[in-house]
């Protein structure tokens, strides 16, 4: 616990604020150019851009760029991979909001995709974002064929049945029944953690990090993935609707299993501290300047939205 307790509640540095602003803008500027470069029906394009441009923290792209920053590698080499991973995250949100899943009307403070474009178009927009993500990585002229294959293999596993998709189904199947903390962590390690972890893996592949450090970054990603989910659970009961962009208490109304429900708010905060501490401990195994990764870890744990 000590590594996090000594690090937490500090003001985010100018370095982190600048990093987040620069690289959030950088990846967001790519969205329209990527979508507009593909031939597709106008409504589909509008639907994809509607969700891509709805805002968001862009944590996954930031993690890709942060790994390159750690090793002093040009950010340009990560652009398409960072964009692709955010496409996958956005597709998952579109599908999560559908009536057959979470049936949400509001996402990031405005109507969900299917409320604006209809369910069929929303499904197809999600499908298109997912498939285009792999096209982006495969067509990246700045990466070697070996690196592209490694990234595609990792991203497809993390976003598919062994990772995010399987975790999402297990999460839905767990609604209405009691689960223990161990099962909940298993679900969220895949549903939320897998895509966060693979952002770090992808960055490590692009940077050419040593295998031992790639494993450390993967483990780091698993812990911050759980931290991210626990913080989301806390914000669902303690956050401000104007900040989090969706109704407070939606997990309870959807009969979701959450860390707050199982452990109480204090227990959830203790669990959050534990995973944050473990994440920071993993960074001790990584060479280079890990300051941005450390501060992103604190940001994930202390955010208000």
C-alpha cells in the first residue's frame, strides 16, 4: 500500500496536464480523417463520428503514448494503434448502450447512439469501428510486419471472447445473482481491464521494450484496469451526474454487481488503493522515465468523471 499512499493526493503536474491535453487532441484529430478516408454510407459515417466525437478521457490512447514516452520513442509510430484501440472502446460503448444490453439513453451527457440513429445503424456503426481498427493497424507503414502481427494478435484477444466480449457477457449473466469479489474481479479484468492492458502491451511492442518489461507493463495494465472499474463503481454512487455524463445510480437500477455493492464504499476504496499500489510496484520493473505512467495511475484512481 505504501507506494500509492505516498504518491496520492498530489496535484497533477504541468507535465501530466500538458501530456493529456496534447495527446488527447492528437488522437481526436485523427478520427474524422480516418473515417472520411473510407467510402461508406453517409448515415453510417455520421453515426460513427457521433460517438467518436462525443468526448471522453481517451485513457487507452494516452496509455499507448505514455509507453512510447517512457522509452523516448516518437509518438508518430503509435498514432494508428492508439486510434484503433479507441475505435474498439467506442464500439463497445455503442453496443453496451443498446436495449438488448444496458439499455442506456445517455452517454457522455447526450443521447446514446441508438437513440439518435436507430438500433440497426448503431449496431453497424459499432461493427464498422471494430473492423476498421484492425485495418488501421494492418495498414500502418511505420511499423514492421512482425510488430503489426503481434499488436493485432494481442488486441484481437483482448477485445474478443477471451477478453472484453466474454467479460461483458459474464457481467450481464451475473445480473440478478450474488457473486463474490473473486468472480467480480475475473469479470472486470476482461470486461474493462483487458483493453486498458493491451494499450500498454501495444505501446511496449511499438517501443521494442524488453520482454521482461513488456510483462511488467501487462501486469501494470491489469491492475490499473481493475482500479479504473472500481473507481467507476464508486463514481456511480458518489459522482456528479454533470461530470460523469450519465445518471448516478444506474448500476443499482440495472441490478449490477459492483465493488460498492459487495464491499461497501470504504471496502471498495481499500480495494482501489490495493490495485493502485500493485500497479505502481510493477512500474519499478520498467526502465526509462515512468513519471507520466505513474501520474496517469493516480489520475485513474482519483478522477471525478
